[in-house]
C-alpha cells in the first residue's frame, strides 16, 4: 500500500510507501544507491565502491523529535542543521505515517571541510550536499518509492464543500493515464477508483499550497489480480467440457438405442 501525490498540471510515475523509509544517495542528480531504514542502526558503517565518503551511523529513530541544541554545547564537528538541532527518539505513533524517521550520522572523506556529524530526517527542507572533485552528492531521507509501469497526469482537481463551510464534501480528480504511446482520460472520485494493470487508485485526500491544488491518491497493488480471472476461466472450461461429455454420452445412447 502507498500513495501518489500529483499537483495540477503535473504527472507522477511513482508510489510512495506508507511504511518503508530509505536513505537515498544521489550522484550528480541520479540515484547512486539506496539504504533501507532497517539497515540504518547505531554502529553500522557504510562504504561505497564508486563514492569517496563513508557514513557511520551514530543513532537512528523511527519516531524522532527535533530538539534545539545549545549554541557551543558539544557542537564541535557538527555540520549543517546538526549545529543547532538534534534528534531524539520518542514513542511510536499509532498511525505509521505520523512517525518521523531519522538518523544521526558521521561522514568522513567527504573532503574540503565537509566531514562531520549530520542529522537526516524525512522532509528536510534541504538535502545534505557534498562537492567532491567534479561530482555533487546528496543525501535524502524519505519514503520508499516504487516505479509505476505507467504515468498519471492530473488535468484538474475539483472539490465541493458543504454550504457555508470550508469542509470538503467530495472531491474528484480528472486524470490522464499515459502508458507508452497510449493515453486516455479517467475520473477518480471518492467511490469510483481507477483500476489498471493490477493497481487500484482511490481518491484519498488533497493538498493545497501557493502553487495550487494537488490530489492524493491511495494506491494498492494487487500482484495476484489475474488469479480470480484464471480461476473463473478454468471453472468455465470445466463446465463446458462436462457439458460436451454429457451431450456426447446422450447422443451415443440415442444412436445405440
């Protein structure tokens, strides 16, 4: 299970997972490697064949709270936001999406005064960035993403509110499904999901910002979607075979009688 966020006039081709988080390491804008959160534990150390730096995990948390770090109090060697912020672990939230994943790491061999202790957490306003020679590296902590075999383009999002309030009564998304050279329009409403290629997209929520509206679609992948159809085909074939055998037997009896 996951979700897709699509601003008006834009397309999406990835599902963000509700539960799984990862540390993405980008090299010159492209994903070079991905480390799942469950591998990011205190004491773990990561080295990379094609990247010069090393990442050692000092601490990690599934539900982090951000606390202010006193100026000058043990900030030697701290870099970026770690100079004035720290991550502490707290009790898990009942809703998984409400948990803020993060880690405190020590980076070495980044070069040019970039070594030190950094904090990483979901939805950081700016990724951690290193420049090493002609290459640019970025560390981004976020939800696991899975590629869709097609793209969804949001043509228009529309919501209807209860009279006299700002509370949404219903909302819908006019989507263009883009699959290779093929494209066609569909409308996703609260009780009318889109089903395509084993995926089901439900109208879940929406978001608003200064750039306009964005639809939020809950996405479910049913990897075994074809088995019910296969089972139905087998049963149908069996019934037809049984009917043919029965009719053939009756005909032989009639001819023999």
